[in-house]
């Protein structure tokens, strides 16, 4: 299932569409991840080790609320609690996935490309870690092009061998 909505944050230069899809499987996955993070947040509260810096958006500390005053406004001991409102707000978006695009193609074609994006990302991961292609100390354009070509050919050979050995071909 998908919805198309004109993007309210559109710039004057391009007209963008916001395509929102829903997946029950993805919703169940997100719910399970959040359940484990809530358990970790509860352990943080019980142990009294609630981190104040919440730089990571997946940090379970985002579910921990902090109260440092009484109802009368007097200063008191800091009280940590599980913030049910934050949990409910996050749960509203379970299973939803949004793609913003300025392409005028069919929605199904755009979603196919978006769903296959993980393959491209995995190829970059293989090149950066498995092939150790970085750092590349080259400055001349011809050498940069040659380095890229060698990396690309290595990835192609890797994928072809993977297809022969594992029976799955990503190309």
C-alpha cells in the first residue's frame, strides 16, 4: 500500500512527491527493536545510570524522562522515569517508510529502485571494508579514474564469483 502526497517542503526549483508505504513486517520489526530498547531504558532507570548525552537517535535513553522539581516547584532529587508519551509518539510511525522524489516515473518503478538501494549500499560497504580501497592517495584525474575503474572491476568479479558460488546474482 502506498500514498502520494505533494511535499509541503518543496523548493521553487523542483516539484517533489512524497511517497509513503506501509509494511506490517517492517512495523513488527520496529516494534521489536523498540521493545528491546525500552527494556534497556528500564535497566538504566533501575541502575541509576541514565546518560544525559543522547547523541544517537537510537539510544534507549531517549525514552527516559527526567523530573527535577516537586509539584510546588521546589528543587529536589532528580527522578528518572519511562516516558510513555515519547514511546507512543514513536510507535505511531511503525511500518511507515517515506520516499521523497522529483522523478515523474510511475510510483511502482520508484519504489522498486528504492527497495533495491540496499544492494548499492552493500556494494560500497564491500568496496570500503572487504577491498580496503580507502584511503586512496591520488590527485591526478587520470589516476582517480583508474583507481575507481580497478575498484569497480574488482567488485564486478566479486559479484560474479558470488553468483556462481552462492547462486544469487545482484547484477
